[in-house]
């Protein structure tokens, strides 16, 4: 007895096409996970790299690389931005950014001072004044934090007092707010045991870390298996019951 029904051509086509799409999406997610793992490894290695000339990478930083640089200049001590993004501390806190006027340059460099833990209240934590005068800074020259979906427009333009607080750090908005051009990346200062700031910098993959890409890959591969199982089940003849032959 033939236990299989001959499938229609369009059923075969849909099943094969669906499986190919699901498998392709799963493989793509695995590739993205591997790429982000590699970026994280490069970033971790950059923290121990030798210092580079900031002028050589300032305007056109290398893709997928995070040079450790030294730069001289002075802070705009009355201009501070607080990124309200409590990623280190359950009590909340802010990431503190300050514009830095690079020596003999017209553009400003936004410097990530580090994370300042909260104090258990809704008020922004108190931070020490920025040092004045000529300074030499060193750290990783890295992309700014990612910008998510913003509601209500530019929050910086609506604020008239410093420091200014934002939940997203958009370099274009900061540049407009300062009225002066910014370098395309920010400087994440090297760790300093004597600093009040927590400087545990990493790439911002919080919305889609490598593990989540692998979870999505498993999901797509599961869809491919389900499509094949459904095809088999739908085209399998049911064995006749004894009562059907009576």
C-alpha cells in the first residue's frame, strides 16, 4: 500500500523555497554573531595597544578598528552631557561626556569620562568639575553609542541649563547644540584607579549581542525543520481504520 500522496508542484516549490530562505537567514545570523565576536576581541585587544597619533586617524578612523590615541588640548569646562543610560549599576547612573578642544584644530572631540553610579534617587549624581588648562588625554577612539528611536525631537535643544541630559547620544545633535563641528568618534578615556568614574568601556551591542544572533539562527533553522515536517505530515496517507472496510 502506498502511504504517500503525490504532492502538488506548488507545495514542493513552497516547501523548498521556504526551507532555503530559513536556512539562509539562520546562516546569516551565525555570520553576524561571529563578526560581532571578532569586533569584541579586537576592541579588548585595543585597550592594551600602543598609542597612535590622533591626527592620523581623527577625521577618517579605520573601519572595524579602535585605535588607542593620545591628544592634547583643553576642555570646555562649562559644557557637559549626561547620557541617562544605567547600564552598570542597578541604582542607575549616567555616562558623562565633555567636549574637548583639540590643540591646533577647529573641531571638538567628545570625551567619555566614564560611568558615574547613581545615588538611589531620581536626581543626577554629582560629578567633579572638569580640569582646566592644557591637558593630555589618552584612550580609545571609538564610535559613539548607538542612537535608538527618539520621540519628541531633539531633547538637547529644549534644555537651557548645563549639564544637559539625554537618553541618546546623537553626535549631529551635539554638534548643533555646541555650534561647532565634532570629530566622527568619541574618546573613551583609559581606566584610572584614582578616578571617581567607572571606565569599563565596551562596544554597544546591548540591543543585539552575539548570543541573540545565535538564538535567532536556531529559530530560523527550527522553522526549516518544521516546514519539512509539515510537508511530510500533510502528504502522508492515513491508514484506513478496520471499520472503514466493513
